C-alpha cells in the first residue's frame, strides 16, 4: 500500500522547502558529477554563484514549484562544462538542494542555455521545476 497526498499537502511541502532555504539563497553551478548528498563538500570548479531573488520560487501549484522570473541570468566565474547545481543559504555555506544540469531540452533537473561555459559569459537558467511525488 502506498500513501497518497492531496494537491494541497504536496503544495505545502514544496513551499516549505523555499521557506527552509530562506531568502537571498544562492544558486551555484559546478563542473563534474554531483556529490553523493548535500552534506558532501562540493566538487569540481565553481562556474557560477548568483544570489536569487528574496521570493525566488513561485508558490506551488498542482504539486510543482518553479523559479520566479526565468530565464535567470548570471555571470560565469570560470570556464568549464556545467554538471550540477546547488542551492545554498544566503551565506553560501549550507547546501539545501542539488541536482543535474543539462542544456535546454536535455532533461536535467535544471536546464541552461549552454552547458559549455566561458569565464565571464552570461549563463541563463531556462527551466527549473520541483515536482512533488505522492500524487
């Protein structure tokens, strides 16, 4: 037997994620493979760190939640191929979420306009959606 949640409960759970991470969270992008968990130190080269808006994600609806105002543009700190992202607290020290990055249409947890990044390049996040299970 599996537990099912109402859409309202799923939306509340998704909105609680944004509340827990807090305002002025930072989006970081790295080269290489994603670490085993958020508690594991970041690996690879940090390609981007951008402060997200205070209300960085839309209120959850129909069991999903996405960034407010995509595309989100940031300036690359270094060059390399984007492999994964982290969303960390405003201090940039505690990882609360991580996932894969692919080019738009590539099926990653987050998509950007181009995964081959040059230092100083503008990087555009084209899509990021959290979908809650237990439907």
